[in-house]
DNA sequence: CGCAGTTTTGATCCCCTTCAAGTTGGGTGG
DNA sequence: CCACCCAACTTGAAGGGGATCAAAACTGCG
C-alpha cells in the first residue's frame, strides 16, 4: 500500500477512509480459515503470518505480513478464507469494512490498482517459496533476504540490522523444515560470515555475497525504487 | 471465467469483446519471464504450465492451466511477469489487448470480480501446493485430485476418466521430485487400487478412498456447484 | 526399421527427520 | 535479589525418503 505511483491526493483520500483500529495479541488469529472476512485488514505494527494446518497437525506458513501489508482481500469477492492469519507478535491492525470496499475501488481507481499490485506481489512471493524447495540452507538465506528487503522498504533496517521477532520454529514452519534442522541451518549461516543472527534480530554484513549464495534477486518483489537501507 | 454467478447478459458481453485467437505449439512459451504482457490470455484448448527455472537449471511448475483458465493478469497493473507460461500441449489461446482491459473492467463490474475470483483460486492452489510438501506420494495423489476436479468442472471427465497430456517428468517438476521418483510414486498409486494411471490419462475408481488418503477437500478451489463428473 | 522420447528398474548416497536430552535466557514471585 | 520456570535454543545419534547415476525396456512415429 505505501507504494510509489499513487498521487498524494489519493493517498490522503485512502487515509481518510473510515478505518477502525484494533490490536491483536501474539498467538491469536487475526483471521480464521473458513470464515468470510467482513473487512479488509492492514497491518500497522507487528508481524503476522498466513498459515494452514496439515492433515497430521503440522503448521505451514505461506507468507509473513509486515507493517504496511494487507490481508483479507478475499473480502473483495465475498469468498471464504482458505487459510488463517496469525499474529506472530502483538499487532496493531486497521480494518476497512467490506461494504466500503466496492465503493472505494470505484471512486479511487488507483486504490483498485494498489490492491492488485499487493496481490501480485503476494503471489510472486508464494511462487518463490515454491521454487526455493531445493535445499534448506539456501531457502533460509533467501527468506532472510526477502525479509531484509521488505523491512528495508518500510524503513525498519538500520546498518543492515533489522528485528526478526519470530522463533526458529516459526521459520521452520515457513520453510517446511523441523525446528531442529532450522537451528542447524541458522548455525551454518552464522559461520558463513555474511550475517549475524541473534535472538530477535538479523544483521547482514555482506549483502552481495548473501544474494549470490541463494540467488536472491529482489526484482520479484516489484518494489520499484527501494530506499537506501543504511 | 466460465464460472457461475455472472448474468448471461454479461457473459455474452465478454464473448463479444475483441478477442484474438492464436495457437501455440507444444513446448513453446506463451508468456516469458521478465516480459510485460500486453494482453490478457485465456486458454481455449490444451494445457499450459506456469514455471520458473532455478539457479542450477531445474524447472519448477507453479501451476497448470486448463481450458478456461486465464493468464497474464499482470497486464492489469503493468507489471513484468515473474514467471513464464509454457504450452504443455498444442494450445489454442484467446487474447484480449491490455488497452481494452481497463475499460472493460469499468463497464462490466462482474468482469473485474471474475478476474479477482480467478486470481484468488490460483492463489489458493499455490498455497495448497506449498502445504503439500510433506510426502511425494500424497502430493501426487493430491495433484491428481485437483486436476480431476478441474477437468470435471469443464466437462472433460467421463466415467471418472480424464486426459492427462503431460509426462511424468512434467509432474515431477510440479511436485519438486525427480522423474525417477515420480515414476515410483505413480507405480505405488497404481497398486493402491484407487485409480488407473496410463499413458496420457487417469481413471479414478474410488474417489472417496483417494480423497481420504491425501486429505483432499475441493472447497479450496471455490468452484461453487461442481457438475456431475460421470 | 530405426530413432527419440518416455517409462522403468537397480544401487548407492545424503539431506533431513525423529527422538531424546541438555542448555540458555528472560520473566515472575517469594 | 535470588530461585524458579518455561520457552527457546542447542546438541547427538540413528533411520528413511528422495536424489543421483546408470542402464534397460517400452512406445510411438517418420
């Protein structure tokens, strides 16, 4: 949403919409599978994760949502959610009633476009995650690159360092890897020298080397010009 | 696109749009990664597949397109393709110039909705594929269930049997599994008794059993009422 | 009939899982 | 301020699913 290309006038118009603010505490669902969202959601603060639960009970994250990300676009077509959205940290959420949605999309052309844009990026990330199922270490590196860029875009990276407020088990559920193996891959990455991975944060020293290692190319995120992340 | 819910009048209006018909022969790209699609595509006949190529050269399908499926919705937002689309068989394609797209989406509200609906289904399939990365045999079974339902919806299933015009290697590239292992899983499924898998076709005997085995639930495909598949 | 693409089979290796235990660290209450 | 506790992280050993390499058999087609 906070994307270049929309006239300032329209950005203001979006801000003036009747958003309702709500906070969700860690480990609670923001949106549950099977329900029909009655609002469009916008994450203001905190991290959330889209997930499904498998037949045997294991959880699979299919995407992380950072501040500025949307969810519940399903409201556009009045379709049930096919996955749940969990607050990975305490979150601050803005809601826009679905009833407003149609009207807004009509009157603000660039709003409709922004929704499409957001959805296409989400889809691009899903595709990347599918392609990354080659080896766990590179997948992990690639995920951290993705998060680094996305955090950078919203100005949350300082000196290459950013907050990673999720557990290794969560990361494992995003890579389809056990917590044990996730931990081993984390340790390998630490030894690589490209980055530091501590409790709750990541600091990248050698962006070039890291990108090369996991073949990361941020273009799929369609971010246009990414601001400097220093 | 051929979905319930749109008034017959509007369906006719869509059919009257200036579609251009074009045929693409097997193993040729319909749309290539990095390009900016100038049209919206609709598959009329044949099968196509979305794919990316990995760092080390292997191919990964991220979805199959059957007759009635759309591609190139990227044209809506003038964004470059982040994946390619390959004709898996000889295909017949209908194209709608992107220049028409904005206008049509405005004048036919249900057309815009149909695009959203199609995209959300595509996304649901992507998520399912991500979740299925547990064991190859169930993944294969689940994929065949998906294809069975989708073929059924477009009336291409007879007596539980439908055409599967792709190779085991292609299927492997969709499951992230080698051709050798794909073959072994195919053989296991044959021995299961739920289905017959021959060259170029699949015939399902025991839908219930198969569904139960791979925990397939067609609801994520958001198909509304599926016509009988007999 | 011969060739090329596909399917099949066999043997060996390795990434990741599983199970099980230990360690660290932050938060809470006495 | 320390003792405790729970969540997160870490480590070890053994087993299995799938990869890899290599070759054979089958299919359809020109």
